[in-house]
């Protein structure tokens, strides 16, 4: 994998020749629009150049540039890791030390330096299995998961928040004291009870939208720093 030579924040400013895609008999207008967006997206091109499996890798890179949570020797869990872009970044920032475990119900191509398991992390035995693979509790639990969207903003928001709740419950079970939880949410506000619980159990809770998130996308990220494990267990 190539090394980043510039901050990922600079990628969007790069200019290239625009590619236009015509609708063909075998391609719908929506498919043509998606393909044209992909071909003209500088993050897609840069991900390909650097060997990242998805443009989403830059979202994690930019979040880390802002909050500085990744680093040498961390124990990291990547929930819903397929296709593996976030896992790749975690391994790169771990600099050959620590542990990175990715879990997904889908099969994921191996990532050098990480352990990937195909499993539903909501199953009762999943948390204990993750701790065993990490040789202890996690420093970071991160999730770029989002529910399949139907185009109805409120419904899409509620579905994604439900995923966040499940990921958060899992994080509370596997995080070490002082740990970090990161999850994709949609704009519209988290359910108040959930957000209050996160704030109670972490020292700092913020929302952030990295530059790599597509313009017009409702997604943003919950970043919860400084897990208070003692409060959860009290």
C-alpha cells in the first residue's frame, strides 16, 4: 500500500478531466449517475492509487487527524468491516503493533496485519470472542455501518440509529477504561436517551463530518472519547 504524502483533506481540491457516462440499454439513469459520480470522485481515485479498498478510508483518516485516537499498539475492533478500508487504516496507524480485529456478517478479503471474522457481532458469544482475539479489552470500537436506505430520511435515520444502539451496547461490553467509540449516524439528532447515556459514560462526546463525506450526504460521525467503564459497572 502506498503511503499518504499529503493530508487527506487536500484530496477533494484536486482537479481532473470530468468523465461523462451515457445511459445504455443495460444501465438505468440512476446507475449511470452513480457511475459518473464514482469516476469523477477524487477520493475514489486516491483510494485506488493508495491501495485502499474504499473511499471511506479517508473518512477515518480525517477523523483521526482531528481527534488523534489511532496510534501505535492499539487494540481496535472494526464493526461491519467489509470491504476493509477502515481496517486497512487502523493497521497502518498501528505500525506493526497492537491488534486489529474486523467483524462482518459478510465475507471480507484478508487484510494483512488484521484478523477478520465472519460473524454477527450481536450474537451472545461475539464479545467474548473479540476479547480473546484482542488479548484483552479494546481501546477503540469503530463502526462505519449504515442501514440500507430507502430514500425516506426519517426512516433511514431511525434504522441507522438502531444500528448505533447495537454497536454502542457492544462497545460498552468490550471497551477498556478510557476507550473510544466511533459510529456513523445520520443528521437529525440521536435519540435523546441514547445520547444522554453515551455522554454519561464518556468524558467527551462530539459529532463530526469529515470532508471525505459526500457533499449533500446526511451522514456524520459520533466520536465518544474517554470511556468511563467504572460508571457502566457501578
